[in-house]
């Protein structure tokens, strides 16, 4: 094999900027561990993602890990919120469908590797080092709620047609949607609706 190397062998680094991002999953595990090798208590799974595009410029190719937790009856909402966050992720990456509500399912999280979704990420508080999903703001890439969020057009072309949502408006060739082009020179962040957790009747 003949190959000419580039001048940058560095990774994109870790994502630290809150925002709404078009993400691609690079790894997934149902047994996420702490740095010392012990299992993270009550963790359902963790996905490692790479930023394709988003509302904060200059974050492309950066990595971010997103952790999901099992619902617990001892939660103040009896685990309903943790369940909704997992449900919305599974729906966004086509591991479940709208017909799978209120069912006991055996989901293979490993199948989500390579799939894409959109999520709003935030710091838990001003001293937090890592990002987490804001509320349950996780979307299929074609969800109308994130139509204005910048996306990577080349990455979207890799999604099988069977996993796309009918009636969506794909991004333009430069990797952003028409709305985001018009707002490209504005510093304000494009935001999903406040009722994001209730989109698509979840």
C-alpha cells in the first residue's frame, strides 16, 4: 500500500463546550468502567461519540462520552426520567421504533456503533468537567425539532435510507441546513424547543 501521511497526527481532543451537536457513535459498552477499572454504579451503558457538526463552531472531530443510567424506583420520579432518556436515545439511533412503547426488549447496544444522532449537551454545574445530555434532548438526525441544527452532509449520506425519516429536509452540500446558513454569522446558539423531551410523543 502506498500512502502519504498528513501533517497532523493529533486527535480532535475532548469536547468541553456545551451546545447541540450532530454526533456519530464510535464505541458502545454495556459495562462502563471507572478509571480504576471498577464498574460504574447503576450505569446502563456508555457511548463514545465524535462531533460531526454543531451549534458551536470549531468542535468538529472532538470526542465525547455519554453515560446512561438504569431507572431506579428510589428516584424522585421513580426512574421515569432515566427511562425516557434511554428511550429517546434508542429511538434516535433506530434501535427501537415508535411501535415499541411499553415493551420488554432485549437491545444490543453494540449495534449503535456507526450510527448518528443529535443531542444537546451541558455541564451539570459550573464546576463540572464533563458534559452530559441536557434533560432528554436526544434526537434522530431528521427530527424536525433539530432541523436548524448544523449537520455534516457527507456523514448523513452514509446513513442507510431505511434509517432516515421521511419528509425531512437534508442539509445542503456545505454541511449545514438552510436555516443555519442564514444564521452562520450570528454568535447566538441554535436551540431545540424547550419541550424537546416531549417531541415525537415520547
